[in-house]
């Protein structure tokens, strides 16, 4: 069986398992909320800490995180203008913005590893550094702004400042730049916790998932902006930075990644439209399963 399929199919099966558990009435949506909180406060910070602290932060590759942040910034402008046309409620509009801005590089990593090995993984991780930096700062701030604490600025700022993924990100940067090594026991501990991230999120997605398409025009628009406008922006920056070879491929595939899992995590944490978040994530992933391998094939 194709190596990429071997890595991707188990992730999809976890999603299916969550959906079947819900249909069997063994779990409820409240259970999914708990799983997402566990992910936000425990597994995701551990994954960020163990991943970023081990990346080689070479100045020669600084354009990877820079391009990621530029794409997110430009995507916000497009999404804000398009989202306003649908006259969505704040809870749904927040999901629309957050979903289009977060690139699901966790979904693309198995493809990079299978197709390009350690070199692909290293470059993709650097790109994800920029993606993660804005995801747990500006994007999370937007989730707070349009969520249930939007009128309480102090509560919003407090949530933002005390965000565990944000602190894990800054701690990981400090450890990386100071070349401080985590003890083997710590590495094993954080690795075990970090490995729970995808199962927790995919189970939650399966529990939340409904085959019906929620808010069809906003859904289609959100996926189109995230994946296809993202790809267009990727081509623009590849041209501007004069990238070639593997560097070009990494930027283009990352820029066209599906909507990020953390859209649902933020929606659950801040009481946004979780049904809409689940819908746009689920269907963008279904498209990504087909689109990303095709894109890799043609780019290679």
C-alpha cells in the first residue's frame, strides 16, 4: 500500500470511530468538548514544546515562517470582506475568520514525510512555526473577540495571555535559541502527551460531525479561501522570494492546506459556532485527502 495512505488512513479511521461512537450513543457532544479542552490545555502545548524546541532555526530559512504569517494576514483581509457579505452571527463569523486563517499543517505533515523525508519535515516545521505563532496569538485573539467573552475585554485579554499553547510556543523558542536540551524523561513525557493531539481532535471531529452541510455558501467560501486562495498566495510568494525545488513545493502545499483542527478547539473554548466549525473542517479535510496528493504529484 502507498506509504502516504498508510499514514493518512488511520487518522481518517479515528474520525470515523468518533462518529460511530456518537451514533451508538456511547458519547455525546459534551464529551467532545472535554476532549478538545484536554487537547488545548495538555496535549497541544506538549506537542508544540517538543516540536519547536527541536527545530533548527536557521536564518537562511527565515522566509518560511515569514511567508506563513504573510499568507495568514492577507487571508484575514479577504475573509473579513467575504464573511461580511453573508451577514453571519458573531459566533459563526468568528469561525469563518479563524477557519480560513489557520493552515492544517498537521494534516500535510504525513504527506511531507512520506514524499520528502526529513528535509521536507524540517522545512514544513519551519513554515508551521509562523503558522503556529499567529494561530495562538492573533487568531486566538479573534476567537476570543467573537466568542462569549467578546464584551469583557479583561477576560479576553486574560485568556489570551494565559493561553497554554502560547506559553508553550514562547518556552520552546527560548529553549531552541539557548540550545537548552530537555531531559530524556521530559522528552518522553511530552512526546506521549503530544501524541494524543490528533486522536483527541479527530475523535472530537467525529463526534461533532453531521453529514448535512451547515451554512452551505459560507462553508464553500471558507474552504475556497483557505485552500485555493491560499494556493494563489503561495504562488505569489514563491515568485517574490524566487523559491525553487523543495522549498517551492513546501510553500505551495502548506499554503493550500485544509482548515486547521484548532478551529474546532477555539470554537469549543470560546463558545463559537461548533457545528459550523466541524462542518468546514470535515469537508475541507475530505477535499484535502484528494487535492493534496494530486498537488504533490504535479509539483514533483
